[in-house]
């Protein structure tokens, strides 16, 4: 450990500097402005390095990173589509980047117009009356949407409705958001094909149900064909339908959740609308609602007056505020640039192309990987590990071996419905050549698993960090450099 620590990490040398600022101009004046009792007593323990060391350190670190700009990233449920660079240029424009949320609305009419237009565009694409752009992420959108749901029932004096039905295949954030919103989670079973079991649902629908959370296509990438019937049953029981829009991509421009009977939804702009996410950037989880729920949306809201001017409104019946000011404006600009770049006609190709790509991979690999759910999927699908499990090669091993071949691993061990889940989502932005390369490598790994399983079990062999002791890391996490030094 000591040698590794010394060789790889410790770049600091006492007295080494990047810049020295003129003492008279900065240090003296600056320090003089700080009251004596607030001055730091001990110098800060910072690395002492040259500018060259810093540049090399961060450049090397960035080269070790894997992202959509470096390779194929088929992480199921995450919609890792390419992030067009024009989006970044738009978001970086001084006219947008330098506005402050406390500015007089008169002075930021352009920014408010973009904000308002995005609200309108999302409402039109998803089939809802209005959208708030305030939430910072998908899970935050879920929480906001469930708070709207609760507020709606409370406003009608229907305070008994405290239960939210969540399918057993749901993304983990769904039950978590319901709990944070102060609601009780009731699980509804899925059928073997991942769709909701109506016979299991019906007895759950009573006057304590606030609503149901669903995603369509579901977590297995299959379209919920009985959605209209489900909506009817839930509405008849007095509940509302919440749509988890993380899986909106295959429907974009084709089918609208609002038309399926949903009352509330969130959209992950950082998935469907091409803005970076994961380690690559902040997110945004706008929430859309049907007309009868508009008043409960969080404050502040951006409106357009009859005079054509944009203004900020704080509604009386609103559930309050869920974010500082208006949410992640930079992310919204990127999403809006994406919508305008595609335009009304091209946006209709997103869903079908994402669906085609997923089905192409699924059909090409099902001789080597176990496909528990047959039929046409939407944007993603799930394999239950290798078809031939006799050599003991697991989904985790396959995922690690893919890294050796330059591909990001799919989502693994989710959904929990299968023991060896491997969830693959290619998105529409990948070319046929990339899909073919991935398919070839997946076949190659399956062949290795049969003929030389140890090579797969020992993977990754070519990445900067090799096969990790995951149990050790979980049991004895070393999360800071200081802790590493202390441990060495
Ligand atoms: C189906 C589903 N719902 C909700 C979320 C939560 O979104 P976020 O990560 O933006 O909070 C995700 C994220 O992966 C998801 O896949």
C-alpha cells in the first residue's frame, strides 16, 4: 500500500508552487480586509505542486474517465444518449450564464421567455396542462409530483389517502420518494412479462389510496398495454396516476403520458432531452400536471401576460418551494436547444430509433444471453445473465470484461425480478457500426465464458484500476486521501 501511495498519489513537495501572487497587491490588502479573529491560525494543508503537475494530474484523471464522449454506454434505465455540443454553447452564452434569479423580470425577459417556452414544449410533448421546471433531478421530480398528489387530496378534505401503490419492478427512487413525501408504499405484483398484475391491483384500490406510480414502458422495457384500464380503475377508486418519465425516450413525439390517463409526471431532462448526467453534470426533473392540479405546482412559476411579457408568479395554493429559485437553468437551456435542433418532425424519430436499436441488440444476442421476456421491447431490455451458466461466469464478470473491450457495462442486478439482470439501453444516437461492435464483443465474452472462464472472472485486466475487492471496499471504505495516508 505504501509504495502505491507514494508512487501514484503523492505529488506534493514542500515549497513547490504553481503561482506566486504579488504580496503587496493581493496578500497584504486581502488579509488586511479580514478581521484578525477570523484569520486562519494554521496554514491550510494543501498540496504543494507546480502548474504542470496540476494540469497533468487532472488531464490524466480525465483520460481515465469513461463517458458518452469516449465510447458506447448502454447503461439501462439511464438513457445515456449523446449530448450535442451546441447545447453547451447555448448554455454558456453570457446573456444566459450571467443572469441572476433575483434580477427584475423586466431585465431578463429573454431568459424568462426560454424558460416559459420550455414549460410549454414539455407540456405539448407529454400531454399535460402545465409544467414546473424547478426540481433538480428525476427523484426530486417524483417527490414534487407526490407532494402535488398529497396536496390535491388534502385540498378536498380527503385526508385518509396516504397510500401509494408501486409495482415490484419499480426503480428504487419511486418507493423512496413516496416515503419522503410522507406516504405509505404498497407493492403491486408484476406479471412474468413485467406488466402490472390487474388481479393483484384491484383489491388494493380503496379509499386510502392516494395514487399509483408507474413507468411505461415498464422497467423491463415493455409497453404496459393495459394502461387505459389501469387508469380507469385507479381513477374510479379516487386515486391519481403518477408517471415516472425516466422511460419517456421511446415514446417521444409518438405517444403522450397525459393521453394515457396519467395526472402527474416528471421528465428527466438529463435522459430524454440529451443533457449530461451521472458524474457529467447536474440534472433537471420538470414535473407536469393535468389541469385540475396546476394550482398546486411549486413556486415560483413563470407565466406569460396578455401583453406578451413574462413574469414570475407565487401561487396561493402552491405546495411551496422545492428548490432555490427556478431550478437548474443551464440544464434547461441545453434541453431547449435539443428540442429546437431536432424540430417538430425529427423529434418523432427519437422513440422509434431508440426502439429499433434496442430490439436489434436483443435479437442479435439472445442465442448467448438468457432473454426472460420475449417479444418486442421499447428502448431497453433485460437479459438474465448468460444462457450457459455452467462455468460459473456471472453478470458481474461479463460487465467487468466489457470494460476490457472498451465498452461501458450495462446496468447490472437491476431490476430485481431476475437473479442475473443485465439491462441494456443503447439509445437512438448510436450507429449501426457501434451496435455491431458491441454485439461482437458480447458474443466474444460469452465464448470466453465457455472456453476460458477464468479470463472473464479475473476481468478487468486492462483498466487503470483492476478487479476490485468490492466486499472489502464496502466493509472498510477509505473515502479520502487523508484516510488513505493514515491507513498506509
Ligand atoms: C426509472 C427511473 N426512475 C427514476 C429515476 C431517478 O432519476 P434521477 O437519477 O434523475 O434522480 C431513474 C434514474 O435512473 C430511473 O431510471
